[in-house]
């Protein structure tokens, strides 16, 4: 496999469920990111990891919990979400911290009922 | 707070027409990137502009960075249905690892 892969592609969950999104990059990059994409809004940066260390948490609610076990894998653990959390969640990687090129996965479409 | 405003938000034109998409800010950026996102996919980088006044061409796409590095434009000549997608601009600003994103221009090219 090449590039950045995300699973699952689609996820429907209730407000009391616990689920996780997974991201894997095969590019040998050092930085990984979680973004939230909502219609007609700019991409919202949620978390940044550089060499497995979290360097940014953009005031994201605690119901979103990131995990980066190594520089190739990134998880986003979800619990007690709200309907307004429904969005496309994009994982990205870059060789080093931006402003270099970001390589995005195809995204995980999340629907919270 | 740095912001990037993209216009228009939505554009639907016939194949063969020309179009321009704008990305404007009151802030100065060290560089600016343009991405295209097709339905069901993640954004893919088209170009990065770095120098004020810089013009880059990618086949029928022409990208320009404003002289003051506060704005950028994307011009497409003779648009094709394959150009359909969401075009996003992103500027590198004050933070080392935060890009400032525009809300995007959704472009539809009708055959």
C-alpha cells in the first residue's frame, strides 16, 4: 500500500458509543495530523504529532482523544459525541511540520445520531 | 487571527469556458498552497507559491501569488469536466505547523 490510508471510510454511531478512526501512512513522514472538514467551512486542525509527540491540540473537546503509537500510525478515539461532530475527518502527513506539502487520506465520514 | 477568504464559494460553468478563483487575506503569508479535492477523496496539492508576484502554470491552470503575498488566484483556461472538484487554498502564516485554510470553491464543469 502507498500514501495515507484511513479506516473506516464511513462510520455511523450513537451519542453513547465509543469508536476509533485509524490512519496509516506509508511515506516515511515525521508529522501526522487530524483535520475536521465540514461543508462550507475551512479545514479545522485538531491535532498535530511530530515524531510521535503531540505538538498541537487546538482546543479540541475531550470527547476526541488522539493516539500516536509510532510515526506511521495515528488514531482518533471517539466517545460521547454530539450530532454537530458529524463531519469528514481527514488524516494527513508531511515530511516535517508544515508549511511543506500535506498528503491526505481519503477521510472517514462520521455521522453521529 | 489570520483568515483566508475564497471566492466564489460555488461555480458551475460549461466545458470550454475560462474561470478564476480568488483567495484573499489582509495578512501576509510566507507561502500559499492550492489543493484540489475530488468527491470521496482527500485534498491533493496542486502547487505552492512562495515569492510575491510569482506565477506558476500547471497545464491549463495558472496560479499567481500577489505582490504583497496577501492574495492568490487560480485561473483555469478551457475548463474540462475533469477539473470538477473543491479547490482549497492554504497559507503558511505565523505558526510553524498551522496552515490557514480557505473555505473552498466548489467547481462543477458541465460537459
